[in-house]
C-alpha cells in the first residue's frame, strides 16, 4: 500500500524575549504543510510541538490517480518558528505496516 511520507526535519521556535534566561531553550511551534503533486494541492497537514527528524506516514486514497509514479511530490509550509520538511511516496508493507516490503 502506497502512502505519503512527510519528514519533519525540525520544528521549533525560540522565545521572543531575548532577555529571558531561557532564551536558548526551544519551544513548541505550529506549522501547516501543504503537499502538492505538480500544481494540485493533495492535502494539508497541521502539526504542533517540537520535532527533530520525525516521519509521518499519511494515507491518501487516490494518490496514484492524482500523482502518477513519475511525478514528484513537493511540500510547502508556513510556521510560527523554524521548520524544514520534505515529502516522498513510500510503499508500506501490508502485513506489518513498516516502510518497504519484505519477503
């Protein structure tokens, strides 16, 4: 079964008050990711918190119809802090749900 893999490389924000002693501590951030196939918006995901290389596997029923295998996915995001994300398509094992197929 094919899914969309949204990788959040990092997500956080820094306090706006630089006089605070905890100015270097990261805080929860909110981000909205928009995943596209070409110019077609497939879905929107909203996340909140902090992340350091977190992967989300998203079911999308008509992925193959809207985005043939030779067409790349892309992600754009808005965030109230700092974020970096990437997106790809992955095949998930139907028996155990892990990424990739096994024998």
